[in-house]
C-alpha cells in the first residue's frame, strides 16, 4: 500500500501544469522567510525549519521541539508581508500552521481618464495547516490545506487550496524535495475568475560539514526558474548565506546572515530589485521551546 501511495505522489509531481499566466493572489508568491531568501529561495529540500512549509510541506521533517518563526518583510516601496509559522512534533508527525499577510498601500485609482484619483489598498491573506510524516524509510510525505483571501479596493474573493510535498533522503546528508503548491479553486473578483498561483518545485540540498548548498527548479505561470543558494555556519553561532536566481527580470542576487543564542535565532536577508524597484529587507525571529 505504501508503494502505491508513493507512486501516486510521484505521478502528481510529474503531471503537467494547467496554471494560467493570469493567476491571482500574486503577492503571496513572494519568497517567505529571511533564511530562505538569503539562500536564493532554494529551500524545497532544506529541512527542520518552520518556513520549509512554504516551499515543501514535507521539509518540516526533522523538527523535534515546538518551533516558531515570525517575520517582517518589506518589498519595494509600499509593500509589506508579515509571516508566522509554528511547528511541533507529535506521534511521529510534524504538524505546522502558517499565516502570511501581504498588503500594498497608497495605490491610485481613477474612475475615468482624469488626473484626479483616490487612494486604495490591496490585501492578501493565506492560512495553512499541514503535516509531514514518514511514508516509508527515507521517504517523507507532507501536505497542507489552506484558505486564501484577496481584497483589492472594495472587491474581494477567496479560495481553498492544497499543497503536497515529498522529501527523499537517500543518504543522511542529502535531501531531495518535490512539491506542488496552491492546488485549489479559483478566485473571483468582480466578473473575472483567476486561478491560484500554482507552483511546482524540485530541489536538492547537501550538507558537507558546516556548509549546505542547495538548488531548486521552479515552474510558475508557464515559466521555469532556477534558484541557487548556500549557507555556511561559523563557530556554531553565526550563519552567512548567499543565493542567485536565474530567469527573473527583476531579481537575481541575495544575501543574508543569522545569529543563534540559546533557543533563539535572528535572521536577516537582503534582496535587491531591478527595474526601478526598491530593495527588499527581511528579518525573522525563530525560537524553540
């Protein structure tokens, strides 16, 4: 039975995507978490981090304590994203709950061809709950169910969604991750219906002493992107990170750092944008209890 389930999971990942380029709730496709952004968003095979759930729900595997992480992210000039994830281990299962809130303020709206305008905002919310468990030795299955909500000016819409992830660990220091995110219903705003931003991810991460390089392939909106990154641990307390993205028009390089003291870790990431967009700064506080 386990082999049948594993085969079914692999077929889902190998299936073609039917996502349309005009998918909605686009703000929630932004990379979440200062640690992962510092590593170039190559995070679908990096384990034991609450923010792993945003990239692959199976990659939270390895968390043994109650672990939470909360972040504040500023994107461009008037966009902010607040995030929070909480994970805990119970009966051979890692359970994770996550919330993301994105907002853009001071947008200009017009009712006709005039210089007069009024200001409005746009808001996206995502709430997800999921679990990761061992399907069979060296194969971890993860899933999450969630609800997404979008409001632009006075118009609003919502949708339910489902994430599915697989983590393979052929060797103790090698992880291979596969994930499909945001399967779900459409979002309807006014008279238009939009697909959720369905995303396919495949990645690899390898830990060699204190260095962890990682790489992801991401398929979104009929385009393929490459994410490369790495993390190096210094003196058991400090982390330095760097990453690079291929295929995007507005972003490529990123860098970050982290500091651990007892049960707390502070992470920071810097992501510069092109095309006149302002740089992004992300900060996270992660704790274990």
